[in-house]
C-alpha cells in the first residue's frame, strides 16, 4: 500500500499502524443514533470518518446505533441517510444497524455470564447510584453480584422472555466496584424496555446498552479504527474490556478527537429537540438551527460545509470555533458563483418626474463581477421605481452619499437621479420621492465628468415581484452556550431578532428562481429560495449569509 502523509493526529496513528503491520487496511464507521437530526458537529465526524477512509483507500460504514427504541424513529433514519449523501459521501452497500446484531449481542451477553463476568442485578435506580460510590470513594458490591452462573443465565433468559417488569432488574458486567473510572464499576449491559422497535417490532423486550453494543458492532463489521468524540475517552477502557473479556481477535481501536463547539450555537440534541417541541423554531430544518437540513434550507452547499470542517482541523483539546468561520466558508464560495440581483427589502417608491409615462427601457446590469464569463443581463427601467428606505434621508448626516435633498445619486446600471421633493401622508410619513433623471448618464456614467459618490440599487415598480425575505442572525445571544450561569438555561438566551421578515420587491428574474439557484442581493447578502414555504404564488427567500466578513477581516489583521 502506498501510505499517504498524515494530516492530523488520527491519521498519524493510522500511518503508524500500517507501517508496523498492526493493520493492513482502514475501515471506519459513522454511527449516529436515530433519535434526532444530525448537526454541524456530526458533519465534522462524517467528514473525518469518510475522508480518512478515502485517504487510505479504505471503507466507511453507516451504522445506526438503534439501541433505545423509545427515542428512535424512521424519520430520523431517513433524514440522516439523506444528509450524509447530501454532504457528498457514499457508504455503498454498507448500511448497518445495531439491531442487525441483536441475536449475536445476546449470545455475547450469555457468554459473559458463562465466564462469570456478568450478573443480573435487582438494585433500583437510586440504589444503583448509591452503591456506585463517588470519585473519591469506592463503590459497594451489589447484593446480587455473586449469584451463580446458572442462576444468572436463568434470570437473563427470563428477562428476555418478558417475565420481569421494566426497572426490576438488569444485566451488569462484573468488573471492579473500586475502579477509579466510574464507567468500570459494574456497568449495565442489558436493560428491560417493553417498547416496540422501529425495525425489530416486538421481538425484543431487553435492549443492549450503547457501551456494550458499540465495540461489539465494530468488531462484527471489521472496523479497524473507531473514531469517537472526546466524551467517549473515559469509556475506552470499557470498550476494550468487553472485547478482551470475550477474547475476540483483531480488535478495533477506539480513538477520540475533540467535538465541535461553535459560538452562539447549541449542539445538544436534547436542547435542539426542546427548541423544536416548544415551537421556538420552525422545525428541525429551521434555517437558524445548526442541523445539516437547516443549513441546507438556509442555502449552504455541501462543499462549503466540507471546507469548514477541513479548516477547523482535528485536535485532542476542546476549543470554541468562531461561527464567523462557517459564514466565511459559504460567503467565499458564493461570492464567486452567485448570480447578482437587485432586491429592495424596505421599499420606498421614487417617481422620476421628467420620464415619459408608460415608457420602458432596458439597461445592462452585470451578473457577477467576480466571474468575467458571467456577462450582463437586461433589466427594465421606467418612471416609477423602488429604492431602499434607508437610501434616502431628508436630514442626512455628513458623509451620507445616498439620495438626499440637493443631492444626486447613481442608479445601478441606469441613470443619475436628482432629488426634487417628497409626498407625505397625514402623519408626516414619506409615501414617495420625486426626482429627475439626467438622460446623458445612461449606464451610470456622466459624459461631462460629473462625479457622484453614491450608487444604489433599485427595482422597476410596475414589474416588481413580491416576496417574503427572511434575514437570519445567530439563534443565541450568548457566545459560549456551554458557559451558562447557575440557574439559567441556554434557551434563556434565545435571540429575539434571530429572524426578521421583510416584504420585499424583487427584479422580475427572481420570480423564476429555482431551489438550486443562489443569488447575491446587492448590498444585502446571499439568498436562496426557502425549500419548505415557497409555493405557487408565494415566494420566500432566505438569507444564507450577510456580505460583511468579520472573520476574514480579523484573519487579515492577525
């Protein structure tokens, strides 16, 4: 095998394994629990597992850890499968489930009992915690720890047969109640759950614990390197213990890396589920959510997420990643590829008094200045247009270079216009502005060399397309949602302005936008159609990201 150069510490371990002959191949897996939608943190793991295997000519399995039937659903299975594919990865025919191995896992459990390394315990929840001890005090052995092999086998088989109620007993590994690692103090192996499973139905009423199913599923599938996030580091001795206790050959190796912590974001599935169930967001695919389907609906591309995962790297130490790096990755991509368009989010009508009524004219507007092959498009111009309300001020401050009394401004691709006056309603609110245009300035240049500092975008009023435009900000106001004051909850820090809705006027071509199209609305950001709420007769655009690049500017100064 031609062994490539490593890019991170995990790949360094793999290179060493291959060079020393400890391994002859690389086989990884991505093992999500189907109890929620995957998020950007899972995307990091997906890119690492699939990317590492691809780098070394190996394989990656998609394995659903479906060991808790009360929290799992086919909806989540389907969404995970779809999101992994969308990110650009293919597991070919290697889609597995922990439930595929229930019969074999049960046999392994009986084997542990026969070896005297597992027993049926009747301690209840509070008693289990009390007997386990603390970090500074050893635990106490369960009163049922020394049952005979025969008695334990009989009880375990009766557990499987459904003779006992939930919580009345469970199977425990017999390890060491004084072990300094709390996970090794006779952990649970099987528990009773009289619940229907989404794949096995009512065949089972006992289900394996994750710490038991995980290493053995890895072994059954021939996984060589079981790559996990850092919270599983303390579970690695137990991972190894099950494999060693069962005397299994060619054991997989667990390696841990730091999970993704993203500023102004919650990664806890429990908290994300709470957001959905309490209807604080529009669902798992709400564009403010860190879920892959939410980012997808917001307009992110698979390549931008892969680029983000590549840039943050892989480390052993927990750290906080600035969310502006995620914004930078999609902004950098869309700047080169997105079609430019004119959209007025806060419309204010302008009437050009010296333009003939009913007359229309085409002007040229560039499609993408970053792409020399993008060319121009024709846009209709006429007597009545919309501009942004913020592009006019009656009493402007100094250095205000947009439309103002006694001022002149350039309309993008069209003409210079000069302020004449305003119409107001009974409350003194401006209803429309009157201007005149200079016919000699078509295209936005003056033949007499007259300089105009301000250029604004516009939309021709009679043919403007109505649309709902959603502007998104961070879902939370707290930068580090893991650093919550005592007595507080992350949901206490929800940003009330995380979504602002505008009733906008768009240039006509945006009425024919498709879900695959990406646009830069001039001076407003990058946008795409909302895949859920856009319907016949209703256009809804989501802002993917603003034009402002605080991360890129900060890196330039560093």
